[in-house]
């Protein structure tokens, strides 16, 4: 589940690096930082620190389409230590990408229109091939993993050829990781914490919670099924209108545009209207559960349950060994 990781450690003697280069200050001629590689592991040296940047899946499997188990993650970290000839156990984690990868019935882009807003994030759709949710300290990304590998000319493993593979990925930056550490009574998040099954399980739960926080766009019924009262009829007519405009998310986008053109109306007014549209889209009998959302909900839940069970077993062993 852990893919890309940035680790910072005090400067140490490293094994010889490949493709080493220096960035020099034009005014002083001093080296600002230097970059080098050991296979797929990128090393940046600056001041008295070394930053290690790597996809743990690539460290073990060359490509990063495979999801690592907890033990595979530890093996990848140990391989980094071996390749560089240093100890990273007390290394500080400055970035952490956690992913859920699964096959889908349709092309991943077909699912994006059903994935609506998420609180505290701004939603971005990139050319129909990926979907982003961003804020200052973290990022959520849905994308077509096979398409990405083809664009980078990466060899696709035989077992994934001809399949639709979606990746859900949360990218946690340094500021957020410091907050996470504080909430879990840690001074800062280190590699020694990441290999603690209890902390790893909390990260797993956190990422699954990010997925569940996204509003899912279900299909609105286009028929008048209940006109027993004027209020019900108006609500159903509203639901038909929302559907004709492209769904609740599209209507909320229109409200945001209206907000930019109406400087005299308080922002709170527009927030309330968006909330009303969201609530209307959740009410029965105005919605029909979208099977396409059912599919990814189920697969995300399956993956989470499997990983959680696996980690709980490791946690029992971890506690028994103490």
C-alpha cells in the first residue's frame, strides 16, 4: 500500500552513486545540493542532510503497479539500506504516498463523473484521464494505471495486460505528516514508526477514510413517482432538473460560477444552496443507486478489509514479541 516515500537522514557515507550532479549558487560558487541515483532510488544531499526518494514497489519489482504487503514494504526499506550502505531506521518521513489499486469493469475515466466533491479539497479533472483533489498539505488522485505506464513506456506485467486498472492514491506532504505524528503522540514520523503495525494500520484507516469522504454521485430518477403533496412534487421536479443539468456536482459547479459574479450576496448563501442540492441528491425516492459506484465501493472495502486483517495479525505478533 505504501508506494512513494521521501526519507531524510543526517548525512552519512554513501556507496558510489550514478549520474551524480551538483546545483551551484551562481553568486558564491558554492554547491547548494547534489543529486545522484542508485538504480531507481534518488538521493539528494544538501547542508548536513540526505534525502532519499523512492517508489518502494519499484525498489522490489522494477515497476510500481503491484501493491506491497506490510512485509514487502519492510523488505523494500531494507533493500534501500543495503543499496546505499546506510541505516535509515531513524529517518524522518517527509512525504508518503499510500495507494489502493484494483481492476475495474470499465475504463477508469468512466468512474470519474460519479466521484463528486470532498470536504477540505478542491476537485480537478485532468483531461479526462485522472481526477485530483488537492489542498495545501495533501492530495488525492484517481487515475488509469495502465494508461500511465503506457505513456511512460514502462513494460506492463503479463498479469495486468488487457485489464482496466484504477489507482486511488493519497499523497501526504510534510506538514500533514507532522500533524499525524502529533495526533499519535509521536515527535515526528520516522521509518521506525512506519514499520510498527499499529501506526501502519492507522495510516491504512486514514486513507480509506479519505475515499469515503468523497461524495458519490448517484443517478437521479427522471420520473414523477410521488406527487401526493405539493412539496414532494416540487422536490421530484427539482431532482429531474438536477439530472438534466448533469447531476448534483455539475449544479454545484454552476453555483460556484454564480458566486464569482455576485459580489453583493454573502458566501454563506451559496454554501447553503450547494448543501441543499447535495441533500436533495441523497434523498429517496429521487435517487437510484449507481452500480458503477457500488463496484468501486465494494472493491475498496474488500482491499481495506484484507489489508486490515493482515496488519492486525502482524500487530498481534508484534505485541507478543515485546
